[in-house]
C-alpha cells in the first residue's frame, strides 16, 4: 500500500501544484495491471479518483485499458453526483433567498470551488448553515414543499431532495458529547455573526462560504473529530492544503492558534499542517506552525493511509463493541484534539447516544 500511496501523492502534487519533479525517476516503471489496480483502489477509497485521473491524463501516462475504464467510470460517477448536488444546492439557495434567508455552504460543495475541477471533488451530501434561521427554513420546506425533516440528530436536521441528503446545521460542531465543544460552539457562532462570509455562486444562485477565520476553525475541528473517532482521509488533507493555499494569508492565525491552545486542539492543527507540507507538497508558509513531534506526524500519516479499510458491523451489539474498542484505541488521537478527560467524555458521549440512539448508529 505504501507504494500505491507514494504514486498517488506524487500525482496529487502534479495535479495541484504543477510539480513536474514529483513524476521524475522511475516511479511508474514495472507497474503491472495488478499494481495499477492497487493505485486505483487506493485513490477510490481516499476519494481521489478524479483528481488522480486528471494528473495521469495531463502527464500523458498510459494506463492498462481495464484500469483506465475503471477510472473513467469512477470519474463519471463523481461528475454525475456533483451535478445533482449542485442542482439541489442552487434550488435550495433560490428557495431560501426568496424568503430572505442566506445560505452558507460548509465543507464539500464550498471546498470544491478551490479545486482545479470543482466537479472532481466528491461530495457525499450538502451541509448548510442558515445564520440562526434553521428552524424557520425547515418549516418552509415542510409546509410549502412537503419535505419531511428528520430531527433526530444532535447538531443538524436532515432532509432529502431527490436522492441528495442535506444537513441543515444549527451548530457548527457536535457540541453535546464533550464539555469543551459545548464551550467552543458559541465562539464559532459569534464569529459567524460578526465576520462577513465569502460570497460564491452555486448553479447560478448566490450562496456563501465561511469567512477565512471561521473556515480555518471549522475545517480543523471537523477533520479533528473524524481523526479522533476513527481516521481522516488524504482528501481531508487535500481540502486543508487548498484552503491554506487560497485563504491562508486572510486568516488571523493568532486568533486561531489562541483558540486551539485554549481548547486543546493545537497539537492536531500543527500535525495537520505538517502532513500537508511533508506529504502533499504544500508550499510552506511563514504564518503556519508545524509539529515538532515527528513520530506523531508519521503515525498520523500512516493512520490516514488506512482510511476506509474498516467497516462498522451492522449488528447492533457488535457495532457497540466495535465503537467502544475503537474509542479506546484512539486515545492518542483524542489527546491531540480535545482537552477533556477521557472518562468523563466517554460517559457523556454514551449518555447522549442513549438519548438519541440513531446518532450512535451513524458512521
């Protein structure tokens, strides 16, 4: 797998930073059809198929026909799903705008605008924030468009438009399972209320993405939650790299670092930065701090390469056991992301999941 990861990261550097030196040497020599299949499988699992195929195509690297067809099929699926989500997002923005509600897009579709080909960044769903008007907006969809609203989650409601799932956030982070998160969430909302979001166009409609400060915090905390609970993907690192490259100079890093120190996620943030510099070729920035814990950076990168290899058992009891085992196996990561005590946070999380059991079953 390390060889496949090396090939994929070299191709990412070529696709994103136009680094032709990343393809120097004999990196592609001697690759069999099975090896190329391993490259495709790794890229697919990490959500990078379309970007990797862009690099292969632009660099003129010939693929065995069966592998090329797999890439083409994966890219086509990503493009079709992206088009459907773009259409849904545009429709939602239009509905909300007609009711005087601004729509902020979090994560996926918003981040896709940073990519060379936005429709080659896979998006599993649409995440939105409506500046405190979440309940009103849900009522509009329920009453005027007969769209059922699922209210069984802790920090967002869920609804579907066609096959596209939308998460309508009333909190930026899931703030119930740890005390530090519940204290941090009001700070994020205050930033959202006081800082001007960035206007973008989605499918011909006006929408917004978070301000640079808010997005720096939100993206770190979102990926940090995935990191602490299981692992993050290379695509999470790619998102962060492209955000830094585009908006890094607009972020007030002293404020971000102060909150990271106060709430205990500074080690994770520095590790995240270092992985982007060391493994994805992001040009180092003087205002971005890095980790001095080389062993932790290497361990975190190895963990990232394992993304998507484990599946949560469908059986309810086995699922509980799996999650509990995973939680304690990931203590080293939790200490990088949260300041909370391990026992108290576990008990609080367990209580929350009993209150809303569907949340416990969510991946």
